[in-house]
C-alpha cells in the first residue's frame, strides 16, 4: 500500500463533501469504488497533513467523478442527466400536497429524504389514495440494484412540491430505520 500526503489531486475531506452532496452513504460509495467501508472511512477521516492510501483515493475519486455525471447534487440543485432540476427539500416556499393529490400518478417516483436532506429511497408504487394511502419505497441498494421495498403509510411522510413542481417527501426516519422495516411483498 503506497501512502501519500494530501495533494491537489486527492483531498479526503473534499471527497467526503462530494459524497455528501450526492446524498450517498459510505457503504454506497465504498461499493461503487470497489473498496471496503472501513477503507473509505479511514480515507475520509484523514487529516490534511497526514498520509493516505493513494489507491483508495484514486478509486474514490473515479467513482465520484462517474456518479456526479448521473446523480443530482443535493447542495447545488444541479440538474440530473435528464435535464430535470433535483427536488429541493426543506425550502420554506415548498407547498404541502393536499389529500386529493396523494395519488399514484403524482407520488410514484418521488424521492424520500431524511431530516438532513439525504435521499432515503424512491416511491415505487402506491396502494389506495389520499391520507389512507400506503407508499412502497425502495430503500437501500445502489443505482437501482439491491433495493428493499418497504410499505409506509402516507400519513407518516410529509409530501411536498418544490418551486419547480417536483414532488418529494420528508421523513423523520433514518435510512437504517427504513431498512429495518419488513420487506413489502406484492400479493
């Protein structure tokens, strides 16, 4: 393992911030970079005047470069690859959806965010409508692979529409709490 001190090409704290701006948890980025979560954690916690593993730095940087081409930046609201603006959760001007808009047509595909504005998953489908609806959210996984569907009552989420018309929801749950819910099975 070759060790190098931070340089212009690799900045552990900068890469950590890039990961956060994409809404990725450490396990997701480690998997995409082909390294262990412990290697990523060690790299991201490196102080500016300390050495780090150059191969880990290279893999993390390359993975972030790839992901930045397709994932929305949650801090800047950079457009995604389809040209849509990313939802901007937490903006005071965003409006709450009325019960009559809590339908499959409107909610499917909506992102679910935690209180720190990190994306937890997306609504894959909806059972019923209105305040009695239940949304099925795909949580975990990465880039659509390995996600676990969980059922959440719509009353436990706060569905909003941002200034660009994008629908999203905020949740008091963490990613780990959602992943711990039983897997939803289609009947």
